[in-house]
C-alpha cells in the first residue's frame, strides 16, 4: 500500500483521552484553526463557527453535560464546531433580501428560513472543518477526541454558548499533547469489502454480516447487565437504544423545529 507523511498521520491517528499537562500553544492553536478553515466548504460559504474553550469552569460543565466524561475537563483546550446558518441569514436580512424576494415574487423567489437540508449542509461543512483540525493537530503531535455527545442537551448548550437561532453544535474536540509514555492502540476497521462498493449499494448477505461482525461478536458477555443474548442486542442496549441516544434524538428534534423553511 502506498504511504507518505500525510497517509501515515491518517493511518496512525487514534483518539486521545489522557493529556500531557503542557498547554497547546497559541502558535499551535493558530495553525490548527487555520487548517480547519482551509477545509472544503459548500459554495465557499463556511457554514460553521468554531468556539475555542479554555475556561476550566466551562470544560467542567461540558464534562457533565456530554454524558459524564471527566477527561473532557482535563483537556488543555476544546474546540466546539457548530453548524451555522445564522451569519448568512443575518447578512441576507441586513441587505434587504426579503424585500428583494417580495419585489421579484413573479420569478418564484420567496424568503424562507433555513430548512432541514440547510442544516445537513452546514453539518457537512462543520465536520469537514473539524476533521481538518484533527489531522492538523495530529501532525503537530497533538492528540484529539471527538465528543458527539455535544448534540445532547441542546437547550443547555445553546444557553451555555449563547448560540443564536440557526446555530447547532455538531462536534466537540478535545485537544492536548500526548504524554511521553503514551502507547497508541490502532483499532481495526471493517474490511473494505463491507464498506466500499462499486457503482451501486450492495446488500450484504447473512454470511457476510457474520464475517463483518466476527470480531465484535467475540465481545459478547453472557453476564451482560442488559439480558442480551448476543452482541447485537448488547450493543443496541448500550449504545443505540440507550438513554443518551434518546436524549440526542430529542435534542435534534428540538433544533429541527427552527430549521423548517418557514417564510420570513
């Protein structure tokens, strides 16, 4: 397989949850943020905002609101990536786009609030930028960990960060230097044949599912606390069907009420 410095960084990066006490320097943070903002973006719109978090009190709050993960509070710096259509719609309103649409209604223009599709597009922008930050940090010897639980407790996080309408927190990144004695554990990924398809989607067979999840099935514990009879049941109870997943779904539904394309 081909390899170079960039590919090696991608192939050896792992999530980091314990951090060296040395801070992420201003120069390092500037380089990471610059790399994030060089990410591909829909129509050059940069439909995201990045909030840099150093404050210990805020980090402590996030360690609790993001599914009680204490290591979040110990990360030297956090980056919150938020899908953001607020700035563009603010810009539209300040430049009489509503009035323009009304004056040219015969052409089919209608000034509408961001829609569900706009949220998805902004989420794409935000996550692409976040991944650029992850790889830039890794190249500098700075580890990272994605916190998807920032999607939970929408109203709380909205208030905590004073997020206006049409801004949705998509990903939280913990950043910090590796400890000198840190040993990376490269976790396996599914075989490409189960993930990469030619031209069209391909439905996997029962035999292929058994092969795909063979390693995961070894993690089944008969004495699991859920009463599960196999790994799939156990994983669903622990993750997909768990209380935090239901809270995440509730939060997204609340946010979607704003992204409904109503006429403005």
